[in-house]
C-alpha cells in the first residue's frame, strides 16, 4: 500500500504546488529555474496520478507498478476485486489520455507550422536591412518565431516602421532566444493540457504563468546583447500599437504582463542567489526521478 | 506565384515561364512547380486545349491576412505553433502602457 499512498500524495503535492506557483512572484527572478520546476511538476503529477491508480490495482501481487504490469501482460491475469479492476482501467485510461493529448497537440502544431511556413514562402520577402529575417507586408505590428529544426523569425512591415533600429535589434535578440532554446517545446504540454481541460482555472493559470516565464527568459537572454531599455520601449510600443488590438476578452492579462516585463527590464531587482537557483533545479530533478522510482516500489 | 498574382488572369505554364524573365528555367521545372502548388490548393487550373491554365486560388492579401491572424493570435485556438514577441492590448489597458512609454522616453 505504501507505493500507492506515496504516489497519491506526490500527485497531490504537485497539484497544490502548481496552484501555489501560479501566484508567487519569486519565479520572475529566476525564470529558467522556475521553468524547470514547472516541467518537473507537470511530468511528476501525470506519472504520480497514473502510478497511484496502477499501484493500488496491482498491489496484491507485491511486484510494484512496472513489474506488476509486465506480470499482468505476460500471465494475463486480472487483479482480484472490482475496485482493483476499476483502478487499473482508470489508470490506463488516464495514461492513454495524457499521452494522446500531447501527441495530438504535437501533430496539430507541426501541421499549423507547415502551413505557416508554406504561406511565408509564398508571400514573405527578405529585407536587406534585417538579414535572415522574413518580412510580411502588413501594417500591423507583429514579430514572432516559427519554431522548428530551422526556426524562422518573421516581422511585419508595420514592425519595421514602428520600431527604431535599436529596438528592432532588441526584438530580434528576444526572438532568437525563443528559437534557440526551443521555448515552444516547453509550452507544448501545458497548451495541450489546457486544450483538454479548458474550464480548469489551475491549468489555465499554469499555462499563462509558464508562457510569461518563457517571455522573461527570452528577455533575459536579449538584455545580455542589447540595452534593456530599448527592449522595454519596444515592448511598450508593441502593446500600444492599438489599431490591431485583439478583440478577445481572454487577453485581459495583456497589459499587466507587459508591465511586469518592462519593470523587470528597467528596474531589475536583486538577482536570485545562485545557490537558490541551483537548489530549485536540483529539487526539480529530484521530483522528476521520484515518481519513476516509486513505480518500482514493490509494496 | 508573384507572376500569376501580377497578371490577374489565368496563364499557361509556357506563359508563366516566359514571364519569369530573370531566370533561365526549363519548362518542365515551371510545370512541376505549378503542379505542386495546385495540389496544395494554392492554384486552380482549367483545361484549355492541350494545356492547363493556372490561376491563384486566393489573393496575396488573403494569405498575408491569414498569416497575420495567426501571428496576432486572433484565430482563437491558442496553439503553441508560434512564439510571439508581445501582443497589442485593448483600450484602457493601452493607456497604461502609453504613459509608461512616455515616462521611459523622458528619462
């Protein structure tokens, strides 16, 4: 029973921590470490939830989850009792759903990107002033990255006229960080989870928190190469390019997020101590290994 | 594509090849490209005697609009396909940012 209880407790700890993490602010001082912790929380929550159900179902055999499953398949024996069978079914169903959601999200994303790239190849042009960047002839302000093995940075004509040369360099440094650190992969599981649980506030907040942390991580990368103030003014100019303001109510956090990023750039607080940052990353690693280890626990 | 958009009427592969003046393209190359674009839905074609006449399925502006909708996250499906720099905010929120921008520029 120990494994089942421990895994259930671990899943609960992850859920509560995720809920707490959506409202704390120290994460802004160390976005990269916080992103690592978020990944660990998400992965461990999934493995622990599935593991708790399976551990309970397979407990009478005393073989642990992994060896229990192998035994189940090789000997084709049902666990005794309706509850255990139910737990087994629920555990396997949850595992299937979680895996399927990520796979489907990946497939959809890949397809959307392929279409986007294809359209870019038809209508985007190169601009001598900004080598290596694709330019789309549209007056709206847009700057983004199409991630992939060969990531593509795209800006609109509107961006070219909106920003000064320094500001543009800052924006491109920011996008370059997205492309190089593959931030899209960091966000994918959270976007996928949000897609299946659109009504869950925790999932929504978690996705928004990670999305903001990813932007802050890219800002931190850009500030090493360009004056932070230029990045801040570029951000504000983008935010106020109101002619193309999005009609969605869902973007209520917009201005707040932009201001949070601007304030970090203009008035950076004391950086988080290195040993705390390493502590967070070590904690994340420990968390990630805990669930798989418990899958092996025989009792 | 640019040639077909500029022309505004359906063209045969031979005519397209002639209009792409800057490069010495083999007629088969032009035909292959046109054929691939048709299969992907970017061109429509009609029989004209022994040849096909090709026409863009949508205008250049329509494709640009599609790109921008995705870029500005206005398609509604908040997918993780792109990573964006920042988003425009609406109405009163923009005022807060405008004020901050003025203050920063005065410093």
